[in-house]
């Protein structure tokens, strides 16, 4: 038992009551903190595999703690199990398991030795192959049964076959064939579909591990009335679990629904107003609201009211009075309800593109392409179309008047005369230099490899006439 001291040094915390977290048969020992608890009782709880446990007597006075692996008496030979509970709580668990006082209680031999563990591991390694072969044998004999699991005893002299069958099966011939094939003592145990799902395991529709595989040990019968109390549609595909039976979780909240159902009026009662007669259509049991309709067969002129308002109208009808409207009181309360914050958010709020440099570059590139193709040349008259506004044309005049170099001619082309409106203001180009107008109407030059200034290459395909 591990002790964990508190920061202030007063008292201690004990983790001896906790067991293995991967076994659904574990029992929390709430008496583990009592001094001398383990030595007062000679009864010990021992678990085997995942679905079987037993109670044995520590006749040899061994010092046993939780987690110790021991060899216990079996018929025939011995079995290997893990100690999961000791002390005063063991007799209480035996009483809970309905063990009779005169029942034969077997004893614990010893703690396991390396030789015992070797035999145990060898026997466990044969379980899967034995299950597959036994299924083929049962199929060859024509038996309507399914062998779901096989568990070998610790010494390998006995095997327990867990099977599922809808009807009674005569497996006397099967036992003879299995005993001759595997050379062990055979024991057959019939289990239900729920127990099989618990042994196999799986993930339920809720996204969590199956309850029967984690913590459930006793299975209570589930009926369709539990679904009716909760107003669940009787769809077999949704109500059935992986075991093809009704889901065990249908019983979890049925008591709460039954209590809330008592606070609602009967479904057979109709409410009368000055205008119409309203019939019961549906109800939100936990919320305490009822929806009424003016037609019995389908929803028409629906009105949703609270249970208190329904009882008020019912009492008025008993006195011979009829209200003007059915939802006078409830309409004011409904407007004061708090709205869900998620309903206020847009579902496409994450689909908006983020602003950045790439988007600005794309916009500049698109603008340049649109400006280049905005003023096409009229081939027939040799005249350009009317110029746009001065603000839009300010940066486009020089761009459209750039000199072009013909394809295949390495020599630069002669510069074109500038527009008439800019001819008087533009400075003259020096010898060996070619002008180039930028967006501001100025001439830019750049030097080549020889140190001479030459105009930049223009990629504009439009040529002035």
C-alpha cells in the first residue's frame, strides 16, 4: 500500500482502495485505510480473465495484497488468478453475490512461481486457435450454436467454452469430439448476446466504449415501453445495440421521464377556445411544454404552451369558460428566453479569405491587364478612341505610349513621338538613349552591361497606330 503525505504534513492519503482500471469487476475498497484491515479476514477475492471471479480461503496465512498473482484450488488441478480484494469488505461482497454459508470454499495454495507462469502463458496462447477449431467442429456436426470465447485453466488441464444459442442444443457429441481433439477436460457455459458483446467489446453509437465491456456486470431486461416513455421513435435500427438487443442505456433516464410525465396533462384531453378546439400533438417532457393542433391527424395551426397554461385552460373549460387564445400567457415568457450563442454565429464565418500581400499582388496584376486591354486600336482610321477621365488616364498615358521592340530584331526600335498633349512638356532624350514613360509621365532609364542607358523592355502588346 502506497502512502502519499499531504503538503502540510497532517494525515495521509491512501490509494490502497483503488484496483486495476482495466477490469470491470473491480470493487473499490473503502475500508482500506483502516489499520490491520487485511489481517482480520482470511477470505480473499481472486479474479480470472475479465468476466469471472471467485472467493477463496487463505488457509496458509500468506501475506497477500492487491495485485498479487496466486495459485488457487480448482477441479482438477489449480488455476492462476489475481488478488483484487482483501480484508473486511470480502464477506460483504460474498453476501452480495448470494453465496450460501454452507457452500464449498476452496483455498489458496501459494503465490505463483516461474514454472506456474510458464504453464499459464502457454495455456493462454492456445485459446484463440482452440476457439476457431471448435467453431468448425460445431458447424460440421450441424449444431445451431456459436462458440464466442474459450478460457483455459492456469495449469492447462481444463478449458471453458462459452457459447451462444437461441434454442436448446444437445452438445454431448460435441464434448466427446472436443475432448479427443484438444486432450483437455471440457466445460460448456451458455451466455447471452449481451454477455458476448461484453466479452468482445467495441465502440457504441455514443462514441464511447460499450457499457457491458467496461462497468456493467448485471444485465436488466429492457423493453420497448422505456422508449415510449421517452417519446423515442420505435425504429429497430436505432434502438438496437451491437448485440442486436435493445440498448441498455434506454433504462438510464426512464425514471426521470416518468416523473416529468406526471406533471403534464393527459394526451386524451382537448382544450377549447372561443375560436377552435385544440388536440394534443406532441410534448417536450423535460422542458415541460406541449404542442397542440386544431386537427387530430396532422399538424395545423400549432400552438406550443407550458404545462401550467394547459392546466389553466383545462380548469376554465371545466367551469364552462373558454379563453380567447390558447397561448396568452406563454407568449410573453417565450420572448424572455435566452438565445443560444451558437445560433448567432454564421456557419460560413471561417470561409472568408484572409487579407495579405498575395491578394494585393493579384489585384495589381489584374489591374495592369485590364488597363492594357482597355484602349484597343482602331485599325481602319488609325485613331485611338476617346480618352477616359483624367484621374484614370494619368498613370496610363505613359504605359500605352511605350516603345515596342519587334520580335526577332535584337536592335531597339526607334522611339515614337509622344502624345500631342505631352510633347511640349517632355524633355528631349540624349544620344544613345531611349525614353520610357512611367506612371507619372516621366522618362526612366536603366543601364545595360556596357554602362550605357537603355530603356526597359515593354511587355505591352498594343501598338500605337
